[in-house]
């Protein structure tokens, strides 16, 4: 084997090892539901932990209701699945659906604008996550 051939072989082996290391070091991807909560929280400049919590201050309940509505409408989750994620009673996601749908029906412009903006982001996330699978 010539020096050039050995160098080529070593280069290929090094590339294979680098690819293995890169794959090993990849951070595990977050589940889509966590990404949805994060997108909603970021949109309203709220900590994602607060969206998942029980706080009723300021815009946190609206963020929580949007996240629950998105999980139900975009992922097809049941109220019990949403309640499990949020650690709440099954009536909370049902109420969230009513609140968000009322905002849409009454054409609450500020909230509808927020919903459309965040729904586009969530749909993009869902599309990207399905392509990655």
C-alpha cells in the first residue's frame, strides 16, 4: 500500500470516527409537546415552566390556554393527554378550548393575531419534526 493510499484510508477512518462522535454528542431532541410549550412561552416572553404550572397571574393563563388549544388542535391530543402534561384536571383543557374558540368567534383581534402567528410557528415545528423521523 502506498503512502497516499494509507493517508486516504486514515482520512476515511478519521471522518467515520468524527461522525460517530458528532452523533454521540448530539443532544436528545425534545418532544414536540415541549417545543410547542416553549414556542408559546417565548411568544409571550414567559418562562415555559410557568406555562406548565398553575400560576394565574398576568398573561400566563392565556399562554397556558393557547398551548393546550394547540396540543388539541394541531396534535389531536385528548383533554386527558393535555391534562396529564399540565398536571391539571381534565376540565382545564376543555375550558381552554372554549376560551380560545371564543376569542376566535368574537374576533378578538389581538388574540387572534397571536394565535395565527403562533399556529404558523407550531405547524412549521410539526412539519420539521415529521420530516426528521
